[in-house]
């Protein structure tokens, strides 16, 4: 092969990659939703740079699971909900989707609480911001189209990079950061371990697996696109971890150094004000606002879609209301319930976010085990079943996650 | 102990299989049916005992109800079958929980359960259950829910579809061989079939197109959305793809090729016969906003000295599509556009009349490099269904049909959202 051809093929590859780009990056960004930002903020505020190392195993786990999703989506052309229903039967499907529905309604509540909290930094009452966002999100999904939504989402993903700015405004100590990444002082007490679990657990929420796979299908990616899609997943995972990294730093270099305790992400934004200035607080709150809108667009519609897909009801935003009534009613109900509960005065936000973590904790290993079983079935995946190496990594991941989730669930119920 | 007549598949899955002496052989894991007949006939069952499973001939079996539970009893010897059987499906593995096409309702449905019947001639699948009741039955709560609803004098929404009205389409990579797969799909109208195909996953789309003949494949392909078209074309072997594309109007093919990778397009073009590929190459030269990109190159032209009789004979031998037959064009010896003549005028004129006598004197045409927006105005102003397209030397290149303009308008309004 001569040089000219080689050069051309590099360009060709870059163009092909750009065309395929999207599902991985969007999924990666939506990963840093309000629950994620809260966990990272609390981790930074309580433990400083000490928990930064957890992002490395979180990254590996995220990449392994999402690569499987991308591969399953491309090879079978089916959603994860479809595959679970077809291969695991009605009972397992029912269990998964009842829990998924419950967890996602709670998750959507936390997203709306993020809208409320971040807008309060800008002095907008939650009784104005939450209904407006809820209506806006509803209209966007019912009247919009996925192609436009995807472009907006890619823009949203860029917005999340404001956390880098927020972090730099806190003048972090890079030498310290490097030291705690290389040689973390791992504690063995209970709160430390549950924080580690929290960081890893929030990075891979169960519904993300479903979302990733449908995004790949929606793009009509084919087997020849597989290697680029893996690259897309990789870029997405890196984005997730980078944003998480800077959120932890933003809180660690200011809140932790001053010994401020926080309960959630909007606390963090508010606490930043006296320490790093109004602008830093607003940048942080802006990031939170974007993240919560981002997730509240995707989460309810995705949930309604998977539930309908699994039980054989018509679904999809390209269908009309009377063609897919179950889908639209479920979608509308999720938004009304979530936004409505957040509007109740003195609603226990921390309890809501803890409960959504608990249910996710139970659900995640179940979904992952289903995925591993399906991805190894020759009649489903043809020649694209898991290679032994991916199986080993996946099973180790599952065993660790099971142990982590079990600990988390037990600890939360105690 | 009573012999049963009709039963649900979910109620027999996992039930005991016993020998003539009443000894438990194992549990029912799956049922194999032969789909060659109008109603699939049960030919074998898969039995699981311990960690092993075996496939056993169904001939000597009867299904009984003992203590309100189904039992499969073998009378005589039960022969173990080996190897893959043609024309058979596993009900649990290939049908239950999968999607199939509801021919009558013209959509994809998911199978919640199956209804089987035992007749003197054998055991058959009667219908598929796609309703809510089937779902609850699988969860084991259908009866209590029914009792509860009885109190309120309502019933569960239930939907059964006769087997004659469904077609199985989802085989994945299971390697199933059927002698006439998807045959019921051919009764569907092409645009309905296209709508159903849009809803399918990629593997099903590929399988179905592999089974369609070229004519049908071309008709269905024409109705699909662009990204599905591309997927289908890329999934077909290149020779078949080329054959199918030859059967499609050149302008449609050019539209698809515009969205595909150049390398792939070049391969397809060189595989197609030269007449078809030249037309497409011609169209591909035009920019998106030029009229040439919308036009069809299939049109009928006559010389002005031709008689009506000769023209009609020509039409009979050409057997043109209905899109092209209504507008006929008169060109000179260098293919330059002169006038339009309507099918109506040809039919009502005497056979010996010259076409030059009945052709319309005010001729409206557009140039291939004009902007596409100009055409809408012309069509609506003159109430036309088609407009001839000429190049800068007035040589006739094609014509634009109102369908293509409507499609183009729809597409651009969609882009604007």
C-alpha cells in the first residue's frame, strides 16, 4: 500500500468515525446526570482528592458494558428490552421492568430536583422552573424529532465541559491530585466503602444500557461500523470520567479544604459562592441545570419506550398518539408524577435519591447478567459472541458489582 | 384423567412427560411444529431430564389433564430424533415472545402465548395470543385478575390471531430452513409491507428481502425510507442488489445513491446493465437543487410525423408504467423537444391522423439545471401532472412527475423543522 492511499484511508476513517459518532458520547454525557453530579460533589467535598482513583475502575466497567451494548445493538438490530423479552421470558422481563420503571420515576424526580436546585442559585423559584421545564420537555419529545434532539444533545454534552472551568476557578493543587491518583489512601471504614460504591454505581445506571443500545439502532449502524462504534463508546466513556474528575476536583479544592459538608449538587453550587465566587457557583449551577434537562428529556421517554417494547405495545416518538396510546400515556404519567412530587413543599429529596440508588443497585446486576447470557448466545449474536477475554472482564465486573450492590443495598436498608 | 382438546402453550411448558407405565421421563422444554401445512402440526417435543435434553417423536404421545395439570404421556416407544429437521420451528425458541407479522392488522405483534388443539389427525397450533390476558397468564396471575375484574363486570382485553393470518419473520441466527418462508407477506400491499419492514430489526429486513423476487423487492424498496433502503441494499449480495435496482426508476436509484458511499455506488453501477447505469450516472451528475436531480428518465417520445395508429402500437409494445403513459412528447430527429400530446387526444383521434395535427401548440418545459423551486410554480400555474425536462440544447432529458415534487416538498419541509 503506498503512502497516498494510506493517507486517504486515514481521512476516510476520520470521516466515517464522525458519521458514527453520537450514541456513545450522548450516553456518556447523560451518565453525568443530577444523581451523578451529586455523588461526585459529595465525594469531593467529603474526601477531597482521595476518591479520584475510583474513576479508573468506573471507567473500565462503563466501557466493558457499553461496548457489549453497542455490539448487541449492531449485530441484532434489536433493543435490549426486546432481547431480554425474547431470551429470558416474561417473568424476568416483568421483574426488570417493574424495577426499571420505579427507579426511573425516582431518577426523573432527582433530575427535576436538579432543575429546581440549580435555578434557585439564579433566584428562580422551583414553582416556576420545574413546571416550565416539564412542559418544555414534554413538547420537545412529542412534537420534535430524534435527529434534531440528537444535535441538541451533542451541544448539551459540550456544555458539561463547564465543569472544567468550575474546577479551575477553585485553583486545585495539581501535585496533590497526581499523588492521590497514583497512591490513594484507601480507607476501610464503612462510609468510605459505600462512597466508592456510590461513585462506581452512579456511573453505570441500568437504564443507560437500554439507552445506549437503542441509540445505536436508531443510527442504523452496521457490522462494518463496529470498530468505529467501539471508538465512539470509548470517547463517550472518557467524557463521562473527565467530567466526573473535574466535578470532584471542583468540590475537593474548595469545599473539602474548608470543611464544608453538603447533601446534594445544588448545595455544592450554593456552598461554592462564598469560597470561589459568585461566578464559580453560577457556572456549577449552569452545568447542573444542563445535566438535569438533558436527563429529563431522555429518561422518561426512554423508560416509556422500553416498557412498551418489552410488553409488545406500540411505541416510538414517530407514532401518533392514537397509534401508541400506552406509550404516550406512560410517558406523560412519568413526567407529571416526577415533576408533581418535586413541587410538594418540603419533599424529602435525599430520601428520593437514596431510594433510586437502592433500586438501581438491585437492578444493575440482574440486567448485566441478562446481557452476558444473551451476548454469549450464538443463535442471537452469530459470530459476534463475546470473546473469552471480554467474558472474563464482564464476569469479574458482575461479581464485583454484585458484591458492591449487595453491600450498598444492605447498608441502605439498615 | 381426561384427554384434553385445546390448550395454551404456556400451560404445558415445563410439565411432566411420562412413559406408558407412568414413570417420569423429564419435563417439556419445547415443542417442534412443522409449518409446511396450513396449521403447524406438532411433530416432536423437546424433553429435559436433569441437564440433558432430547428431541422425541410426538407420534405416540397424548396430552392428558391429571389433577388439573397437563401431562404428556407416551404410549409405546418414544423415538429419539437427531439432526436438524427442515420446515420445523421450535415454539418456545422461535415463536414465543418473538415478533411476527399480523397480516390482517398489517403490523408487527409480539407473541404472548399460543393456542393449540388436539384433533384426531394430530395436534396443531390454532392461533397466537398477542393480548394482555396472555401476558398475565404467563405471569401466572390471569385467573385471579379475571376473578377480580368479574366483580366489576369487566373483562380483560384479549386478542387472538388465527395462525393463517400471521407470518413468522424473526429467526435471528438460529439457522432455520423453511421451504417457503414469508409466503404470506406477498398478499400485503407493497406500501403496507414497506411500513412493516421499517419497524423490523435489521436482521429480519435482510432475511425478508433475500426471499422476495426482484420485481417485488424493487417495488418494496421504492417505498422505504432512505436509511432503510441503504441498509437493505448493503445487506444484499451485490449481484442481487444490482438486479433489484435495475427494476427501479432511475431517479429513485439516484436518490438512494446520493446518500451512499461512492465506492459502493461505483461497484453497484458497474454490476448493473449499461442502459440502467447510464441513466443513473446521468442523474447523479446533477446537484441537489437542480431540476435534473428530481426528474425521471423514463418517458415516451414520438416523432411528429408518426400516425396515431403507429403511436398506439408503439405504446402497446412498450407497456409503459401508469406514471409515464399519460404524458407523451413529440421530439425532432435530434431528440429536441417540440410539443406535448395527451393520451386522450391520441385515443379519440382517427388512426391515420398525424401526431403533428393533434399535438398541443403551447409547450411548457423546464431546463435541467434550473432550480427545483421554480418547478412548483409551473406545475400549479398550468395544472400539470408532469413537465418535460430539456437540456441547454433543448434535447429532451426526462420529465418531472408531480409525485416527485410532492416528495421533494415534504422532504424540504421536514428539514426545516
